């Protein structure tokens, strides 16, 4: 599995989403690339951020599917 986004310009949007979710979780000093933290700290934070990002991305996808479905009625 590749870590490369399917849409080339999505990387910046995904990084912005990481920062927004980190703020929601109360992680004020989150660094997108994790350079200032230990691997353990990054792993703990990545789990929380990854879970929240997955939930938000699924929610966004569901909302888009509903919009498309309703527009075809």
C-alpha cells in the first residue's frame, strides 16, 4: 500500500486536516512531520489523529454520496 495521495494536491489539505484535528484533541504543539517528538509520542498521537481523520473522511464521503444520490432523484 502506498502512502502517496491519489490526488496530487491533496497533501496540503490532509496536513491542514491533521492540524485541525490535533487542535480538537487539545494537542497544541502538533508538528505535521513529527520531527520534534520521540517515536513513541508520534505513535500515540498518530493513533488518535489517524482515527479521527478516518472518521471525518468517512463522514465527508457519506455526505458526498448522499448529495449525489439526492441530486439524481
